[in-house]
């Protein structure tokens, strides 16, 4: 396969070329790039069959490059360092990737997998990875020791924080405990029409059944959530505005 390497560190590019030679892969490196802008030009000019693509480049990300290219008619193997969010996106998208520094055995496996992958399947995988990477869509990703949990925000009733941990309560009865504070998720949840009526809770407004004037929110699953005095005015304003939607 005719390939190009899009990576902003020269030693990584040279190291990858050396590994390809060592394993005698049927891969011809026809170009090297270190930026999104350069990669777009080289890709359109050389028309590679395979692109080794670094996630974070000097002038943008791998997904910026793919947006500028438009039609993806080549195979892709991503390259990434141990950056939690980039790696999370790739894992959930089931995209082939190599961790820096590149391991020769992992390179062999990635080449074998990408050779069997159809262009259509790859496009679907990349689209999902991009969505997670950009934190798009109506979901949130929880990181655990050995897995990542995708939470549909339409199905998330409320979150409760306690001593540096947060529990996510879902409408299917499942709950997920993560070792992060509610503050770590607050901005994302506020964007999705959640409110924080108390320091320890964030609630999905669509699951509010009623509010009693004693200062308690009754959720549709029967849970009662207290409203702190300093957050009462903000919550009631949100409640009435939600009612108008």
C-alpha cells in the first residue's frame, strides 16, 4: 500500500519507517507531513492508500484533517500518545490505532486489521470516534479502570456527588459510580438541560414530577432531591422556563 505518515515529531516518523522496513511490510511510504495543512496538500496530490495519522498536530487534530479532505478513500491507522480523551474516542469508535512509542508487534496487528476493513466500516468507526473526541451527541462517557461506559443523557435521571465520587442514576435502574466530583461533569450536563439545585445533586429537568414549596424536588422515579436556599431562585427560574418549552 502507498502510504503517508502525518506526525509532527520527526523521530516518530523515522521510527515508524524503520519498523515498516524491519517487518518487511507491503507498505511504501511516499510522503511525510507534520501539520494538517501539509497533510491535506500531500494527500490530495499523492492519493495514498493508507495514512498513519497522529491525533494531535501542530495546527489542529486528525479530525480537522479528515474534515478538510472530505471524501475518505484511504485506510487510516491513528497514532496517539497516552492522552485519555483521544484514546477514549479511538477505543469507543473501535478504530485501529498505535500508541507512541510504536511497538513492532502492534504495528503488524494494525496492518493486518486495516487490510481487512472495508471503507464503509472504517467511515462509521471514524464518525463515532470523532463524535466522542469532540464531545458531540447526547451522551457522556464515564471512565473506569477497565472500561468506558456510554451514558445516554436522555436516560440519565440524576447524579449524586459524595466525598469525591459521583453516582449516575439511569432510567433503566442501573447506576454507575465514578471517582470524580460532580464539578467535573457540570458544564456538560448544564448544556443538556440538567440543573444543580443542590451542591450534591444534578437533575435532568425532564424527570421532574413536582416541586413542593418546602424545598424538595420530586422526580418521576420517586426520588426526592433537596433544593438549597441559595439555589432555589435559579432552580425555579429554570423550572418555569422548562415548562414553556
